[in-house]
């Protein structure tokens, strides 16, 4: 057989490109491999729109969350956070009758907040027996698989575990994690098949680690929930350095290595997106493991940054320019000093007419870095002051 020689082809992109969008809409199973580095819920609506155009998107999600219902599971089982993974899997699930709507309904169910522990435990046991209505509606062998995962969770569950507000999807993922010798990939694969997930979702790393930040005032904050400003008081000083920690309550610097299978996903991407969301705890945190930055540099595809709109409590004192430069700093940290910025970031996607950003962006600085600014309509009357998911997806797909 003749050798395969890669050939670089360039083209002018029309944004939005109606012909390209129409083609993807007709055959989403053949859609492009757009890869997102993100955690959290900021990308949820965009993901729901995206799956109409491509079933091949890839989502590398951070497992470092230390708040909410995920915190209960992390403390009980010394495991990575799975809440953001479950959220992204659900956003990509096939919600049509062609999928498994009864499985979808079970996975999005949350235990009531206003019932006693004994009643919640009885409900869990009813699910495990297969007699609870949400579980009974699912046919075998899927029902048996789900019951097994919940059973593993129940067997390992501490006596004082608080089920109030618990997500059934999280409990299934936790049970599968424990069942598979504390590995996330097997249960994520099973969850994806059960819910007919139209894309690929992976944890950036499987390690049980937390986020920590040295602030510019000299103090140090550990635990993602303390950095986001959602559960405790917002930060009062800008972040100087974000790093991984072995401990949630005190900084114990740690390292994590990205796995080869995730490196392969990055190398196969047709477009890499640094999307909007909590700047440090969602975006930058996903770039911290060793191997991520070098894999991005080695991926021969366009890389796009979409800045946040409005106020992000993590971006104290930052401008749009410093957001770009900080992103590049973390990407360069995993590469040789000689790595050009063009291998890490090519485009910045903004809507300067309708969007409220941290500041205006400096065209000369971006030009010097070899980064092109694409200023196009991304916000509609209905979505303002936020991005319109349909317009955002259309712009990204047009660049593939």
C-alpha cells in the first residue's frame, strides 16, 4: 500500500457557513471532531445544540470540583469529582425516542431535599431491587446493569452518608468507579452506552486531586469551591498561580500525567476550543496535567479561545489581553521555550458589538502573537447578555 503523506490545505472560512452547517445537520454521525477543554455547566446549552450537528465532539472535563453534591462523594470514597462529567454526559445524551429516554430520566433524577434519611434510603433500596418506578421503566439488560452499579454504591456507602439532593447519575457513576477498581473510564463508557451519549466525554485525568491557588497578596486558597466564589466569599486578590494539590484543605503540590488515550483524542481533533466558563477552575485547571500543553502543540488543527462575557469572580483585575497571555503561559509551561504561540492558539472568537467583555482586545498584541481576532455575531436579542448557543456552535463548525 502507498504511504500516507499528510498535505496541508488552507481555505477561506465563511462564518457562519450555511452549506457546511446544512451538511453536518443532515449527517451528524459524520460531523467534525471538535474538542473542548472544560468543566462546569457554562457549556451545557452549547453542547445540547452541538449534538444536532456532530456526534463526534470530545469533552475533556476536569475532575477537581470540591463543592456541591460531588463533595459528599469525594469525602466518602476519596475519589475524583464526577458531577461535571455526569452533567456533560447528560447534555450529550440522545433525548429523542431513538435514544433511551427512560434511562435519561433516571440519570437526571435527584433525591428530595425534604425527606428523612430513612425514606431516602428506602428509595435507594427500591431502585436497587428494580421496583422503583424510574428503574422499573427501563428494560433489561440495561436495568440489571444500573441496579448493579447502585448496589456497589450501596454496599460501600458510609452509614452517615447524606442522600439529600444526591443525583442518581452521580451514584451510578460512583458505584461503577468503585466496582472497576477505582477507574473512571469503564463506568463512563457504560454510562455513555446506556444514555446513548452522542460524543466522547473523558476526565482529563483520573487522579483524586484538588485545585489550589497562590494569590498575588501572598495568601493561598485550596479547594475549587473556595476559588469560584459560588459557595464562599469571592476571592479578594488576583490569582498568581494555579496548581494541583493532594489535599482539599491545605496546599500539598501534586503532579498528574495525562493518559495516552487522551493525548490521542487531542491529536485527532479537527478543532480545539478553549470555551467560556470559570476561567481558572474550569479552563486553566484542565491544562495543568503534564502532557496536555504538548499534545495541543502537536495537534495540527485550529485552536480557538472564546472569552467570558460579563463578570467572572475568578478574573480579578484581568483584561482580555491578559486572559489570552495567561492562557498561553499555562500552555507554554508544558512545552519547550521555543514553541511558537501559533501552535497553541490561532483564533479569538468575540462579538464586540453586543458583548460585554473584561476590556477591549489589543489588535497589535494579538497580531504580534500570530493570533487572529474573529469578530462576528455570537449574541442574539434572546440570549443577551450571554452567548447564543446556536450562533456559537455555527461559528465553531464553520471553522472546521
